[in-house]
C-alpha cells in the first residue's frame, strides 16, 4: 500500500467548501479555511478570537467535562455549566432516599455547601499542533504493518514526552483522516470539581427516555459545577484550602435569544463519527449489529423499568445505569430509521460505482479497495456482533456480579507472580474495597438475577455455537438447560452479591484465596465469557480492524483525490472542534413541520403527575400560573429549547452554543430523531442539534432555585 504524502492532506483544505451546516472543523485551521464563510453567515469575531495560543480566546472557556462530555466557563470564579445528563452520575452519587437530589434538585447556597466529586476532572486545551511529519518520520512504503506501527508508536511517545517535559500538562496525540494526519494536544487537567447546582430531574430530565432524541423538546438539561485550584491557580487534588479557579476566559451569557436564521456555533468535543466508511459498514450496522443489540437492551430496560417503578430506592440506584442503556438503545433505533429514510446504502453504492469507474480509469492503485472491503466485512460482521453481545452480557451493565467478580483478576495476577509486592497488593486491595462500596451503593440483587437469566438465554439463542462459552456446558448439563436454576445456583453460591462478604474476602486475600475464588460461580461465569472473547473473538477482531484501518487510510486518501474539488472535514475523535450553522426548523415528515423553538407552555401541556418523567414541580407551576417570568419573559412565556443545523454527536453534550458575537445562547444536549444518523451520513434538511436556551437556564436558577447569587458572578448581556 502506498504511503499517503502529506501534501495530499494539506491540499484537501484548498478546495470548495462543503455545506455550511455539515462538518466538525479543526479550530486552529479556521483562519485559513473557514472564517470567511463563517463571517459571511454573520459571525462577527475573528479566527484568533476563537483559537489562539498568544491571547485569551473562546477555546479557553471550553472544557472536557469528565470523560465524555463538554462544559463551559460562565464566570471568572470557575463556574461551569454542562448538561444535567453529563452531571447525572455525580448528582446520583450524592443522592439517597433521605437526600434525593435526583428528584428534588440541589443548590449550594454558599461555597461551603458545594459537594466534592471523587475522580471528576475537567480538561482545558492549551494548544494543538500538526505533528504529522514527525509521527511518520522513518516510515516507508516497504514496511510491514507491524513495523510501521511500532515506529509510529515510538515517535508518538517521544513527541508527547517532549511536549510536556518539566510541566504539569498532559499530552494527547491522535490520528485524523484515518491516519493520514496527526495532531498533538497539550492539556491542563483540574481534579477538584464541585457540584454547585442541578434542577430536579422533572426539569433536568423532563420527558425522560420518551422524549430522548426527540423534537419538540422541553428538557432543562443543565447542571452547574465549580473548578477549584491551588493558591497559584494550578490544578490540585481536593483540599479545603483550594480556591475557585480564575479562568483566562469565560462566556458572557446572552438574554437576547435566538431567531430563525441566526448564526450559531457549537464549540466542543464530538466523540466519534464515520462519514467516509463504505456501504458494507452501513449494511453491517443496519442489517445485523444494531437490530440484535437493540433487542438486548430492550429486554434490559423492560426489567429495569419494572423494578424502578416499584421501588423509589431502586429507581435511584439504577437511574444512571438506565440512562446509559437507554441512550444508545434509542440512538441505534433512530440511526437505522434515518439511514433507511435517507436510502443511505444505495447512495453509498452509487458513490462507489462512480469511484470505481474513476479508479479504474485514473488511479488503478485504488481499483481493488472496495473488493477488499467486501471480503473483510463478510467475516468481520459476525465477530463485531459477537463482541457487542459479549459487552452487553457483562461489561456494559449486564450481569453485575460477574462484572464485579472480574475485578478480582488484578489480585489474582499479583498473587500468582513469582514474588509478591506487598505494597502494591495493599494499594490494590484498598482500591477494590472502594469500588465494591460504590458497586453495592447502586446494586439490587433481584434485578440482577432477572437480567442475568434473560441475557444468558438471549446469548444462547443469538450467538453461534463457536462462541458459546464453557458455562453453557454447565447450564445444559448439570441444570438440564434450565437457565433459571443456574441463576439461582449462581447467586446462592457466589460471595459477590453481598458487600460484607466481598470486602472481607478482599481484605483477607492471600495465595490460599485463589482456590476459593476459582470455585466461585460468578468468577467462573465472567472468566468463561472472557476466555471466549480473549481466545476466539479478540484475535480476529484485532486482525480485521487492522485490515480495515489500512483500507480506511487508503480509501480516505483516494476519496480526496476522487473529489478533488471538495473540502473534507475529519471524523470526530473527541478532540476540540467547531461546527457552525443557523437556527432553523425543519420538515419531519409529510405535512409535519417543526418550528425552531419551544416554550414553557409545552412543559405544562405535557404535565402528568402519574408519570415520573412528566411531573412538573409545584414551584414551576406556581411561577407559570402567576406569570412570574421576570426578565426571561418573551411574548408572554419563557423560551425553553431551540434547534439549529450544527453538526454534532456524542461528546458534544454540554457544548456551548454561541451567537455571532461569541456570547452563550444555549447548551447543546441532543439531536433530533429524524437526523440521528448524522454520525454516518449528514442530511441538511433534517439533521438538527437540540439546545437548551440560556434564558430558561437563568430563569430556573433565579426564579425557581432562588440561587440568584450565581447570576451575580456571570457576565449577562441584556
């Protein structure tokens, strides 16, 4: 395979632009390739105002929140806002039946009342740099894949070490355009992040899973946190002596609102997209993988929902787990639906026919690419499905006690070593005890038992015999194919469904404990599935993914040559990006047009005291009945959400939505159902990002929570 020359990647930006709405653009390249178009659409700032290493700029007010969301600074005292669903885990962590912050909300009325969140971080980007030439230094056309990857890995390690030498920064280096280009990111990570406030779930999660991925939307999806630093404004672990972080930049909050056609910019960390994959990838998802995994999660949710509805304590324990399961479940359904409506596979195939005609005539080195893809996907599809099913069985909110038992593997490795490191063993034990306590805080055995039986039955029915783990020999033999009897045995004989037993076992762990562990049915269950994955699935997955990575790199370069008059944007990879568009409604289906905003009236129309997700809080009803809207009133109501044409995906949750002046007008939190397939193919007519209007945020903070002191530290644009 020929090495792709660097000039190809540079040249991709020198052509005509793609649709303004589509794309997740690299901020350091806006000045050269995007800013003129942005300004033609109404943007009033410069590229240097957006991204700079020489002066404070908009990028300095944007953070990675936790491990998978975006947040933004809204005061000079370290106050950040993100989505309610991004802070959901922290809100749940602090909740109990006695202090149910999920149901009732939480507001710190002083710094002393702000709640500490173990392990929560926020990450600032200090600078980014194109390091493609350095990463590929020493790589040549004749190398085997393993040798090439080894050199690239060594180069990446050296570049990262050099970038952060003698600093407290962290370095991340990621491939772009399927490995045709590489960027270095130098970050600053803060570890003391405290919960300041969150509305009740009846506001922050209003509509629940029913409204998830849907428009019109009336969800007040926000929460507030504060970053703390040491006396020198540097990152530090939690300490009572830490002080609010003083950022280089924070966003002014606009009360001017939005009108249809207004310019909007989303600045955040989109997770993953797959815009340039072949048609075979779409066939794999829509015909095999998504349908099977949707079925699994449908069963999980049905069981969880039944237990949660019956017991408030279980509802709290499984709130975050339910939300995680439901989010992808509904997205997969919408993705399949959207791709079908868009006729995406046929469109990809038509594109590929044109590509093949071009390749055969002008670039014969690419003429066999699609045939190679077809051969790989033929086998990869089954392995990918099996991998997805394996994750649903145990690691991804599956059989919980088996997942907990699997955490003991690290102890096993230590005690099987030739020489025991006592200090490392004690440190590991302490960490495991901590994780066990967190596990049982959100655990309910009857629910786990029912899900275990359902998952074991579904795996046996849907995954071919080659990948059936050894535990099924036990089930089919000793228990005569009665999964329920096996599950009764599993929970009766394992120590991993009782907190005290697990902690006692960990604290007293010794070499003799290995025999006890290796007889525990939960440990054996996890090991049975893990061995099938490790021995039969992972090696082939690794092989096929390596082959696909090489094909993707070549196909990406080939597409750039084939469409030499097109500007390509890189797929999302959880690095800082800019997307820009405009506020705009859309036609959802025949005779159904959705306008671009929703209001408080819609919340009251959905009010249903019998449904948890639609129980409008009494205080909000009181404000509505009294029309006590203050300065947040517009035409006799309060705006709640709006849609625009910005290209977003997972990871953009919590991203700032900015107007033409760079003022914060909204918080991105979702995509509309009709356009949820935008990770794979963008439809400008229906792809819409859903944002929470900042006027509703301030209305809730001020009028409902009575936390107006927070507004005093913000810069509010009337």
